[in-house]
C-alpha cells in the first residue's frame, strides 16, 4: 500500500471517528508552544460547532503570551488524564512521542495523533502525520473535511499555529500552500494586526532582560552560534522558562550563522534547542539524546553541568 493511500485511509478513519465520538479530549504537548495551542484552540471551536463536548489538557501551565486564544480558559494542566468517558476520542496535537503528552492518553477507546514531525513515533490508534509547516495547516484542512466554516476566532488560532512554527512565514517550511491558507484566513476574518500585536509586540521588560543575558554570552565558531541561560537567570530577572520561546530563532539572525543552539538550565536538566539553515540536520543531533523535531528545528534534554552539556553537544555537531 502506498503512503498516499495510507494517509487517505487514515484521514477517512479520522473523520469518521471524530463525527462518531460525542466527547473530544484534546491534548497539547509539554512546554506548549504556539502550534500545539493554536491547533487545539481551533479544533476546540470545530468540536463545539459540531455539538461535541470538548475538553483540553496538557501537563504544563498555559503560557500567558497565548492567553488571547479561543478557549484558553478551558485548558486544564494535569499530570494524568481524568477518567475517560465512553464514546470519547483522545486527540494528541503536535505531540511526537507518548511521553510528551499527558499520562493516560492511550487508555481511551481511540487515541488520535495529528502531527507534522517526520520522526513521530505513531503511537496512536489513528496516526495522521503530514509533511507540512505546522499542525495548524492540518487543522485548517480538517475543518473543511468536517464541513465547518472557519470563523474569525478559529482563523486567529490557526494563524498563531502557522506563524509560530514558520517564524512568521520566514522559515524554509513555508510553501505556497501555507501562504494561500493564510490568505484564506484573512478572508475569513483573521484580525491580523491584533494577533501580530499579541505575538510580537507584547514582551515584558523582564523577558527582554533575560534575552539580554543570553545575547551577552553569545559565542560564534565557524558558522555555529550558541548561548546559554542558568536557573539563576530566571530567578534574577523574574521570568519563566516559557520566556525563552523563539530566543534560539533570533540567534539565527546573526550573520553567517548556519547552526544555532540555546542551552537552558532547568533544575537538573539542560534543555537544548537547535536550529539550522538546512546545511545540517539538527534532528540527527537531537536523536542522540532521545530528542527530535525537524531537520531545521529540533530539541533534546541532557543531564549534567552546563559546561559538560555544551561540550558534548558541540562535539556531536562538529563530528557531522
């Protein structure tokens, strides 16, 4: 069976499952970003439009910077899912592995995985994995498959998902289809200026102070650019881990940078965010430590002192 045929069959089974399920349980991944949140927000509205009982969960708290999204107040931070009622479907959005979701996801009647990571573990009963810019693109098409018209707030959520995973339509994963979707979202009432203001003109002074510390430490080595942050930096600037979102992308703006890496201390672990201009698959680097993502944008976690973690990751990059 060809891959296209399998994808079509998965899509058909997904549509049937969504229509037949009375309760939709949406799950966003740990350390939620704009794609997992925007996609879930839009799918939440789709479910309500179809008369479904929709619930939304994730392990970590909802980031303040995305509080403007539809149904954000319905999101619940839990370590494990509550009892899953009959006639429910659990839908994991932008979740590449089972441990990046919420414990208990697989205990329901059906687990659906909707994702765009090529290294997705396909841990669901139904796995819809597509090579597109974002899960937001997939939710846009899913609305059409379910005959649900895209409202202004749904358009806003889908745009957030697409914009954050494409660097504002500047990354290499931005194609013509992506831009045509955004054009249609505008026609559907997307309040573009409001969303741009909330996404890109809504920083706190504390967040800028945190980024300043990372910028002060930047090291450049033959096309490689990296920096780091300690737990103490967050305490002293009164910021949270979420305040580092998109910081690694800004390192790619430095002239002649081919690979950018941001190391962020988080208790006993160091979170490693990797970006590439395409000349190196950083996903292969992330896989060395059970991480993953995309060839140009991936991440992983290592345990150990910051200096040792930096040395290990840089060594692995140079060996490529």
